[in-house]
């Protein structure tokens, strides 16, 4: 009578902590780093912004310097996002990662609206036209109602697709001793006034 060989233990899944005593494994060795730069990435929006901003040039460049405008983020139905927002209402601020859906094209250098009229490398600015039109904003979360997040102090156009939401953590996300490169050198940061309103 033959005996069945015991099944091999399942490989630990991505993102799961391996069982105690499992030798470390370099998962990145399974992938070619040279091919990573050619990946095509598809993302599904998790919601949409409902905002009073309907024209790109009316959107504040630094919303924390403007009169904080209110908006809502309506999360999609059918994705269990009602559960995903559990405990979020305890945070005063959130990071919103979104797709700047009306942008077209980009340049490797841009002239920032503040300071000397000098062309800067795009990645040393917050210019909205980028190789991938991904936006990142820290906004105030005023309340959560079901799948609707009420926010304030934002810079997103009406209809902006939202890709992800994360809580803002002051102990990890704020760096009081951070340097601001050319922005600090030109005195732009000391202006602390809005280009849109002059306030």
C-alpha cells in the first residue's frame, strides 16, 4: 500500500509575514530590474472629487495659503469601500492620491510662478504637468458620511479621479528640519502668500 507524500507547505503570499523560522527570501531576485522601467501600470479609480473648481487656472497652487475651499470625495460603490473608511474619521488630515485627468503633455523644465524667472527641473517643482499625471494633496478631513469624505483646503478639479487615500501622520509625515532647496534660497517660502488671492 503506497503512502501519499505530504504536500509541500505553501509558499508565503506576497505581503504576508512568513512563518517563524522560515529563512529570508529575496523576492526581488525573481524580477528583472531592467524590465521594471518598461512596465505598463493600470489603475482603477476608487472614487471621484466633487469640487467647485472647474477651470485649471482657478485651482490654488498651494491650497494651504488660500481660503480653504470645501469639496467631497465620493467613493465607488461595489468595492467594499464602506469598510475601508472605518476609523478614518479620527484623523484631521488625509493624503489624497489622484489622477490629473485634464493634463496633456509635460516638459522636463518649467518656470515656477514664484521667484526669479528661472527654468527649473520639473522634479524640483510641483508643476502639475508631469510624465505621469499623478497628484498628491494633504487635505483636512472634516467628516465621513458613508462613502462620502468631506474635505477642505484642496486643489482638485471637479471630476478628478481618486486613486488612493492614506491618513496623514504628523509624527511620520512632518519634517520640521527639512530643507527646501532653491525655494529656500530664493526666499519664495518666506512669502507665505497665495498667488491666486494675494492673501
